[in-house]
């Protein structure tokens, strides 16, 4: 009497286990590959609705005298939303016309200030000077100061996106 196991039964059981293992590997591979494929093949949504940030009350602004105004803005940095404090140089040209400049020089991104004595904006890093309407007066700055889009509701100023200097309408 031969007590050797049936080879067809062993072969069948072995194929079943191998199929189960390969099936689990395939499921794990798909679980890892699906999110990676979505990340690589589907572009992120780039269109965000335009957000307006409140800067403050402009009722006390004098005509022709720039004032640096601070406000909070939310920006997206990778996957995170960051709330940060920033500023805008706001200039009232007339009772109905206002302009808001971004706070960085167009040369290397340094902070500039209003030079009361000369009546212009001055970047102390490389001595770029800008007129009160943002145009380059001297220095290595390649273009006029960048501006925020502005919206006025009553006496409240709101700023939106940034327009590069020289492209202002």
C-alpha cells in the first residue's frame, strides 16, 4: 500500500495558494498605483476664485501721501494654507482714485520705503528709486513697482491679485 500523497491534489492546492498570493499582490499594487497615477496624470485645479482681502479704512488717507497699510492674507503653499501678515503701499491720487503697490522692489525683492525728503519710493539695498506712480526713476530695478488690484466699498479698501509693473491698465 502506497501512502504517498496524490500529486494532482498537491498541484491543485499549490495553484490555489499561488493564485491567492498573486491576487493579493495585484490588489496591493493597484492600491499603491492608483493614487500615484491620479497625482501624475490629472493636473491640479489652477483656477481659484479671485479673493479680495480687506486692507482697512481709507477715509483718513491724504491725497498724494503714500501710507503703508498692514493686512492678513491667506496663500496656498504646496498643500498648506498659510495666513500671513503683509503690507501694501496705498496712495490716494484723488478723492476717487487709489493705487496699492506691493511691498517689494522689482529688482531683488527687497522692502522699500517712502522717502519723504525726495518724494519717492527708495529701496535701500541697491538704491532703486521709484516715483509716486511706481515708475523707475533710477537704479537697477528692471520695471515699475507691482500693483495690487483694488476695490473700494464705502471707505474700506480691498486688494486682489497682483499686476506686474509696466502692465497696469
